[in-house]
């Protein structure tokens, strides 16, 4: 059964040598659809363009928190224009990232809040990135209450996952769920209702067990689906069907 990857980065330089051949192969193989994710204006433009080249390829547009120090002037208006493109389905990825030294907390918070407000204005869901910033991320989500949101690449606690679900926020898992040391992610997956779950790769990163050290692509989403099925006591086909339907509903995907 074909699967939906809700988060990939085919603009990444790791795909420069074979980008379009790979996309054509995976779409003809086991990938039903994928969403290419914007991280700045350039990659958001790329994502919107890519979505118009292929059936069942969609885009998000947004500014990643690591880009907070290099925000283009008038970026909100630029994102607003990009969001009008036919197959743009979300604002993202947006959020907070305190992982590396030298981050600017205040700039990141301002950027995150402004993009949540934009998404609410446009009636689009947001795709949230949060790394080493759970407290501030949750505080902002409680304050601004986005209408539709998904926490991408989740590896946090079960307690935080339960609060996200209570807020109506979806949770998406990458290949991290399959890692031997992913006990927190597994416990979180256990407590999340199946109608709040989605699958992703974060390609070219986060390759699942069996592909560690390799460039990840959307065809590997199925490995995470197999692990999710095991955790939830489902067959792999049931898990894929549930997560596909969740993605279609959440992002309002018009599949061909």
C-alpha cells in the first residue's frame, strides 16, 4: 500500500545529483504523496515550484528558526504571496531551536509568533519544529492557540505529547521512532490517539533503522509505519491507512 510522507526536503543539496529521477521513482513505487517543506524564502519558492511539477506533491512555506538571524525584509508578505500558490498546504516549518550555541531566543520567538499569526490569517495549518525548546514552544502554543498544527519529528515526552493532543495538535514521527534509544518517542506514541498521528521522513535526514548513515528518502516512511503499527497493535496496512487519512484530512490534500 502506498504511503504519504508529510515532511521532506528535496531541495537539500544531498539530492542535487538525482533529485528528479528519485522523485519519479518513489512516486511510481510505494509513495502516494509527499509534502516538501520550506525553511526560508528560497526553499519555500522551490517547494511551491516542485509541487506544480508532479501530481501528489505538495508544499509548505515558512522560515525555520535557525534562519531567524537572516530574515529577509518583508518576509511575511513574501510568505503570504507564496501561500497563494495552488498546492501550498501549510506554513512551516516554524518554531524554536535552541540546540546550537549562539541562537537568538528573542528573534526566534518573534519569528515563530508572527508566522503563527500569518497561518491563522490565511486559514492554513502550521508545521512546528521544536528542539531543546519545549518550555517556550508550549508556552507560545498555549498563548496563540493555532487553529491547526502538527509537531513534526516528535521525540519528546509522553506528558508533553498528551498536552499537545489536548490542545488539538497532531504529532508526526520520523525514523527516530525506530531507533534503539528512542524509548521516549515510543512511550509518546503509545499515548497518542491514532487519529492524531502522522508519518514523515524529514528526508534527507533521520533515516530509519536498517538505513542508518544513508540518505533518507520518502520510500523509507514505511519502516516508521511498521514500528508505529507494532506500538499501536495494528497491522502495517492499518497504520498506513490511518496515517494517510489523517494527513489527507489535516492538510486537505487533493490527491490524483
